[in-house]
């Protein structure tokens, strides 16, 4: 979870800084900043999906509990 949050913040921050720098260099005020920030959204979603699927595949499934036999019913309510 922390890795995903840091990834999102880092990508958006890079997009904003690069956009501001390019806008100053090219004189296109907010245009490139907006384009880069909006363009970072699909990239962020793709990377979040890949990070989540890797994390899920790394989790080992829990061991199955031993199954109770038919005689081990704890239904004491039937006599009431």
C-alpha cells in the first residue's frame, strides 16, 4: 500500500515539475503542465495495477483448516 501511494505522489510530482519547467522554457504557460499531469493519470493507473498484481501474487494462500467430521456437529440448539 505504501509503495502504491509513493508511486502516485512521485509520478504526479515529476509531471508537475517537468510541466512547469517546459512551460517556462517554451513560454506555453499552463498548457504543458496540464498535458503532462493529465497524461500521467493512465501511466499511474497502469503502474498501480502492475504493483497490485505483483503484491497479490507474492502473497501465499493460507493453509486450509482441518475439516470436521460429520459427528462433530456443535448444534446443541436442536434439543431446545
